[in-house]
């Protein structure tokens, strides 16, 4: 669908970033690790694309609210805010002004934020020895069984 408004979270990319951020934060990730996982999961690895810029702004806002904003992401977000590219994607002047006002407010917030320097213990993630293609049997009530086949392994979490 793309962009549907001038607000920070009024685009598909920013909404996806917020969802993935919340899920990964519940797993115990924080700071730079959290930022890296979110950007990789959302598929916004390139900071030069429009989606990459929107993803980094949303991520910087979320990390700033939680007091975990890495210095590198803070500087990247402030550089993105200074460029006129994002506001120019709106065709009408009122939308461009509203978007620029939102970006300026975000820039002031991020500029005043103290970068996170705390070293946090990485979350414990259970490891498993299952191989792709293995089938597991799980007993159900009344003597029935559910068969679960391993179709993928996500090794990102160390």
C-alpha cells in the first residue's frame, strides 16, 4: 500500500518496523542488536532507499523513547531528517509542510537524546538440534498425534 499520511508511522514500512521492534524487544534484545535485527527482518538494509530512510527514522524514534538509541543510528536519522528527499515524495504543498514539521520535531527530539552507552547482557535464546526435514510427533488428547515437520531454522540469534 505504501504511504497513507504525513505522520511518522503512516507508512507500511514504519508500521512494520514498529511491529517487529515490539516483538524483538519482548525477546530481550536492545540497542544496536535490536536495531540490526529489526532492519534485517523488515528488509530495509539499504539506508539510501526511501524505505530504508523511513525504517531508520521510525526505529530511531522507538529506540529514543526506550532510552536505547545508538549513537550511529542517531547520527544517521539526523542526516536523513536534514535532507529534503522525504518531504518531496508528497505531491501537494500542505502535505509537504506537515511532513517537514513532523521531521523537524523528530529531529529536535533525537538531537536532544542522550545516546545509549549501556552494555546489556544479550538475551538467552534456546538452541535446538533439529534438522530441516525432521518430523516431530506431539501427543494430543484422546490418543491422537500431531506431526510437526521442521521446514526452516532461523540462526540469526547466535
